[in-house]
C-alpha cells in the first residue's frame, strides 16, 4: 500500500486535491469515482518527491522542510511512540494533525512503507532530501536497540535546540541588516536628489566652492549618471564571485581564509564546532557506530577545511588513534572542545562530554554574537551620522562663504 496525491473534479466542476492510500493508481482512481469525483491526475508521493526529468528535460527541484516543521513532527512522533502507539498509527495521527498538504503527503508516504513491513528508517530513506543522514541514522539505531521512543525524544530535543539557535542568530542579525539598508538608501537619496537641488543655488554666483562641496557634487553627479551601471556592475560582481565559489578549490581556499579572520573566523569555528559536537553526541548516545557517527557529523559541518579535518580524524580513529588527539592536529577546533572529548574518551563518558562541549560552544557563540551586535549597532549609527554630517557640511560651507563675502 502506498500514499497517492490526486487532482480531481467534483460534480460542480471544481478542482479538488488530496492524499489517500491505496495499492495502485488504478485503485485510487476507482476510489475517487466511487466518491463522485473525476480523477485528473494520480501520482505516488514517493515518486512525486523524487528528482526526475520533467517537462523540457529539466529536473524537479527537491525541497526539504523547515526546521520548525521537522522539530514539531519529531516531537509529535516521539510523544505518540512513547505512549505505546504503533508506528503506523502514530504516523497516521501526525499526518492528520498537520495542516500543510506537502508535509501531510510526506508523512503518509513514510507510513505507507511502514504498512508494507519496512522500518521507519527505511520509510524516511524514501525522502533523503527531507530527512538527512543524521536523522535517518539515529532512527535506525533506535529501532535496532529497541529504544526508539527515547531516541526520538533526544532527536526532537536536538532539532528544537538547533532551530532555536538559528532563530537567535537570525534575530541578532535582523536589526543591523535593516539599519544598514536604510542608511544606504538615505545616503543615496541625499546624494542623488537633495544635494543637486541645493547646490544649484551656488551655481550662478561664480563663487569658488569649497573642496568638500566639490567632492560631494562630483559624487552626486557620478551616482546620478552611472547608478544603473553601478548596480549592474555590483550584480555581475556578485554573480562572478558566486560562480567562482562554486569551484571546489576556490571554495576551499575561501573557507580557509575565513578561519584566519579575527572575528569571523572565531564565529565560523564556533558554529561548526557546536554543530559537530551536538551531532556526534546524539549519534553516539543513540548507539551509532563511531566511524559512521563521525562521517555523518562531518557532513553537517559547512566549512570545508574543518570537514576534511573530521574525515582525516575518522581515518586515524579507524587505525586506533584517540579522537581528541586526532581533532587537535588540525588546529581548527577550540582547545576546550578537544580537551572535553579527550576527557570523555579516558573516562568512558564520551557522549556526556560531547554534549557538554556542544552546550559550552553554543553559549560562547551566543555571547560572542551578542557582544558583536552590541558594538555593531551603535557603530552603524555613528557611521550613518558621520556621513550625513559630511553632506550637511558640504551644503553649509558655501553659505558660510557667502556670508563672509557679504560682510
């Protein structure tokens, strides 16, 4: 039995769509006709979600789901499983509770695999673009160990904590970005519209304008004459940089350069270290093999040199080396994280030390971001005020000179 999404016409000629379960598209069409509907299109959910050639030879874009939806889905599934509900009934209940059609059909697609006798991990594996390796490997380990409810609870905590961290970072960046955009728009408006109108007053006086005023007039004329070309150049420059960073070697060098920058490098290391430690912690606590856990944890790290360092550490661990010492050789990971991992290996409490390292790194990251934002916001205001002051002085200086001539 599978989950099928349909598009049909009712008796009034209106289009209606939905998701129902059945053995084949033919059976689904029969069910729709019995309900008085005229089926227009019936497609299996798993087939619809998978990438395949579409019209014109293009591939259908694979979309995941938001962190919020994934966290909520996991929490609901964990709660229902802990209450003793079978997986097929638990997934059906979660599907009924969701109000998003796409999420509903994804859950029903997973349920269809469970009804056919497959495991929950196998059902999730039908949609790898929605449920990442970490998610599927953790669920598989929970099913094999017989502690799926506890593993799902831990996975729900992980997804919720990661979502909250992302939201805190986004909220911290929101105000500075808005302030920067407004400052650029205000200064551009002053230079392109206000300054030219004001300086017309001094054009016919024959008076030698101050240097600051002449610079401001030249800047204003340049923006008015070449604004479109400037915007086009910036767009082309951005596109060129983006294309260059798609090349593996250039992208790797760029990521390596980021790690060397004073503030950005610390933030980059902190974000990736916290993500790595948290992921490895939940995988190790769920009973996933340490080498598989390192492989999956490395994939969640966005910085290429740090990801390669994790893969190299996994090779050394395979040969019998300690994980903490292997990570320390790269020099990319904070000493406190490396020391906590080493302590966990010696004491036999690696999962606990990994979780402590992740928590410590996340707190340090939040403190650093708060400090940077606290300094950046007044700095942006001062810079904007300084630019406006320069524009005002460029306008007032000729007026002061006229007053001197009159006297």
